[in-house]
C-alpha cells in the first residue's frame, strides 16, 4: 500500500489484479448487468487511484477500502436511477402519452424530421443523431466525438431550438 500511495503504477496494477474480480462480482450482484459492473470496476480503481492519499491502513485493509468505494458508487448509481424514474413519472403526469397516431402520420413525421435534420450544420447533426438515435449520453457523445461536453450540450440545445422554429414555421405543430 505504501507503493500505491506513493503513486507507483505497478502497485496499482497489482491492486487491480488482486481486487478487480471482487469488485466485479459485487457489481454484478448489485447492478445485474455485465456492462455496468465493468464500468463500476473502472470507476472504483480510478477513484481509488485519485484518492489514494486518503487510505489509512490502520482503519482496514485495501480490499475493505475498495469495497467501501464500490458501495458508495453503487449507491450513487441507484440514486441517479431513482431521480431518472421520478423525472419520467413527472413528465408523464404533465404530458401524458398521446393516442397512437396513424402509421402514415408517423412516416410523414419521420420524413419531415429527417429533412430538417439534414438542414443542420454537420457537427450539430452528428451530435443530435448520436443523442437521439444512438441514445448516447452527453459524456458519451463528448468521448466519441472528441468535443468538450459543454460544446455537445450547446450543439444539442441550438439544434433543438432550430428544429423547433422550423417545425413551427412550417405549420407542422398543432
């Protein structure tokens, strides 16, 4: 642990080799998803590496310390999911789902939206497509495109404003 705290990357590798399986198993049990559990392992070791000065070997083992980090990250994940569920429930109360439109109407709407997307600047169009059709988060889009997250958010906001204006001008909204 002294080497780990001193910033020795070989010690980080040793800790990862020794404890990553344990963190992965806990993640699989609590999150129920291989992808989420693998992301958890990465986040735990990144957080441990960044906060390595805070480890106190007199209070417990490195394994217990890593499990504490794991537990906190899982709690954060559950809290985020709960917030998302509350937002969706509130949105459904404010604007309940419309009655299913006719298939022809859906096709026309898709063509109109596709046409309007084609009118956006290339970078904005790419970001919007990744967000809505690729279902990527802002941070995932930033990682994919290499753009700063603030730029990604700005592109999405500007594109949606522009699409809304065009949609209203063309009389497509009711």
